[in-house]
C-alpha cells in the first residue's frame, strides 16, 4: 500500500496535477509512503541480522536483496537516456562520471552530495545508513537498546530545531569538496564493512563503530533534508525495531508505547518548529507522519489475521514497484508528456502497465538474486 501511494505521488505530476496541488498541502503522500517503509525496515532488518547472528551473512543478504534490481533499474534509465526515450534530469554539476558512479554504488549518494539518477534512490541512502548503525550496535552488543536509540535520535532532532541549528544542503560536501568526501566516505564504508565481517573481535568492533560514525555523521551534516528530518528518519526506523522487541518479549509493550509517544511528539514538534517550511507544508508533513504511524499500528494489530493473497502479492513486488515506477514514468514523460488537467484514465493505465512489469522483474531479477544470496550465505561460516 505504501509503495502504491509513492507511485501516485510521483505519477500524479504527470496525470493528476490539479488534484495533487489540492492534496499535497494537506497530506504529503511521498512522506507517508516512505515513513511506512522506514517503520517496516526498522521492524525487520535488525531481526534479520540477529536471526543470522553473523554480520557477514547479513551483508551478503542485503547486497543480493537490493543490488540486482537496483542495477537493472539504473541500467534501464541510462539506456533510455542514451537512446533518447527518457531524460535524466539530475544536474551533476562539475562531478565526474566516476564520482557519480562511486557515490551511487555505495547507495549513499543522497548523503554524499550527488543527485540521484532515479528520484526514489534517496531513501536507499537512509536505508544504508540504518544498516551501518544496526551493525554498529550489534558489534558492540548494544542492539537490544533500540528504544533508547530511537528516543535519543528523536530528542536530538527536537533539540536541533529548538537550538536553531540550520545547515545548507550537503554541508560537508561544500566544505571539503564532493569528490573528496565521496572518496573518503566510500573508502571508510568499505573498510567498515570488511572489518565488521572479519574474524577478529577487535576488528569487528572497529568496523562496526566506524560504519556507525560514518552513517550518523553523513545523516546529520550532509543530508539534503534538514538535520531534524534526517534524525527523525533514523528514529522512526529504530522505533520499528523497538516494536519488534516488544512483540518478541525482549522488551515491554509499555516501553515501546512510550518510545512511540516520544518519537511522535519530537517529530511533530520538530516539523512544526521548522522555520523554513510554510504552514501548509508543515501540516502536510505532520499529517503524513501521523498517518504512517497509524498505518503501521493497524498492520501490527492485524498481523495475526488472514491477509488476502492479492495484498501479500503486492507486498512481494513492492520493491520492484518502488524502483521501477520512475523508469516507466520517465518513458511516459518522454512520449506522451505531462498533462495540465487531471486524467484518471491515464493514471489507472500507468498502474496497469507497471504492476505486471513488476511481477516479471520480481520473478526474473529479484527472486533469483535473493536465491543466490541465500546460497552464498549458507557457505559462510557464522562468526
């Protein structure tokens, strides 16, 4: 459902522009969808690491889960741009092709001052930052303290707003240079992951901490969103983890509820206190955030109910839906163009083309990639 809402948010530029202009000030559909994504990621990703009990197999699983479809989507948009069917609208300025490629290969491009080849890739940078933080906590044996981490991040977000901390977008890139930052950060990331996967306990701790410091530093000081929103995104993901711990008896439901209340209060307070946003922008963000939390809560309450197969099927292909719709939208923009008046028929037709395409990409790209990852992970001896 969240993926379909994000698709509407982006496709409505082309087919439902009038409706979008009325809706967005009241309800930021994009922020709604991604906040649901982040809650779900927070709920399941640490569980994946802890179930394996091995950082090395965790990273193998993540690489084979994310990169095969990512490579296909990025390749498709580059080919379409080359043949003139679609146009890459990102302005890379003075960045070389090498630095743009390296930044994207880390998946941290949004946090490295590099515009995204696909507009949705920015959220994967926060996912990668979250993975690095989760591994950091796991290597120092603090992974059970998800609620405390969520509260700390949320409070820091609120404090940054109250203190009037405002940084320009990609502040670190502006200070040291984008190319320099990409080289340093990508090198640090490789070292962090390799050390965290090493056999030596000392190296594992060093790698985990290095990755965590890198992730937190980039989110705080080199985001394109305000510092408070970057911290709220991380807090939301750790809130999802806190809910997982309560559900599995590792914490209490009261503790999880208090964590949710603090994170929600700090997020709403930060959005409301952000002086850079208009009243309507703040309202749209706040409504989207609260509805995302409510959606996650409803899903949690219904987790033991039988879910219709068509809905679980949409969940299965949701990563394809999320990554491929900008590619299809780029083709649409390059062929039939965008419409000033609402065209509901075209909006429905867009979904009708997208969903079968995503079924195919899941079957022939995602599923084989995950199978290869599981096969490789079985060969790795847990550390």
